């Protein structure tokens, strides 16, 4: 199935996306930090067989133009919502977010809960991970970590991570939509254990949540085990259809 290219100017810059499939609810694929619509090449064509699905590249990535920096959740979701409406894609949406984009997805849902019908978080970043890392790092390594995290120029998208984390902390509500958390296999590395253990906390975000683990210790589950991501999205789509009946 050939995907339709979407190009739209939102908030003063042009964004690129790919749309395919059909359905009442649109699945939004949001790549991790520095990722583009190409990150979903193994997922989007399969999801298009049972749902409308849209992937895109955030400002300054792939075929999308740069925007004013630094950026926060609020800026990114403002772009995304405008892009979706420009493409005539109206709520409700299913948010599928990898890594750092889990922060964006959660902010979207907390600000506009009536627009979100479901969510899949793929090895998503927990906002407390840096504080937990600090507990096991030497003072020197902890200082280097914080210097990196607090400087927007040190990441591929010039994202102000601390401001974005504060935005997520600022409004946390309990959802009732289907939520699936996908987590990579845990290994013996202490920082890996912290990250994967923290992801269990996401189960508390919704009254209708479940967690599955990848067979692999790889952050990019959508590349190494795409069938797990595809099946999880299918579950959410079907659960939404059941709730509508």
C-alpha cells in the first residue's frame, strides 16, 4: 500500500508526514529523539492493513524544516496537532511513541484527553530516570550527565529536556484509555535495570493498562521486533472498537 506524502506549513515551518490505511481512529507514530518517519518503515505498512496510520518527522529532522529553538513538549505537540488538522486528520488518535517521545505523548494526552483514544509507549523515557541514575553514578559522572541533560544544544533536536519534564509533571491525570507499555529485555547493567524498572510505573497512568517485554535487549523494539509493536497497536485498535459497541 503506497503512503500519501503530507507537507504542511505549521507555526511558520514546513513539516513532512506519511499517511496510509483507513479507519475511524488515526494511529500516530512518533519516533524517538532525532528519529524520523523512516523509523517506522517496518511498522506503518502493516498497521495500514487494519487502521489509518500517520508518521511524521519533527521540525529539523528528515524532510521537515527547522523551527525556533530550544523546543519543549508544548512546542512539539502544537506542531503535531496543527499538522494533523492540516492533513484533515481529526481526533480521536492513538499515540504510539518511542523513547523520549513518550514524554511528548503523555503531555498531549494530559492537555487534550478528549482527543486521545489509546496509547502505546515503546521503551519510553521516564521523567525520573536522571535522578535515579545520579544515585548510582560517581559525582563526576553525575555532573557530566546533568550538564548534558540540561543543555538543549547537546541533543539532536535542541529540546529543553528539563522544561519538558516540568511540563509533564505540571499536569498528570489518570486516563481510562487502552495503554500498552513495551519494554526491552532487562540485562545486568544497573542503568538498564533502572530504566526498565521505571517503565512499570507507566501502568499507573491508565485504569486500562498492560506491559509486554521484548525478547531482545534493544532500545529500538520497532526495528528488531516490529511484530510486537504491530500486535500491540492492533490490540489497542480492537479494544477501542469494543468500547464503542
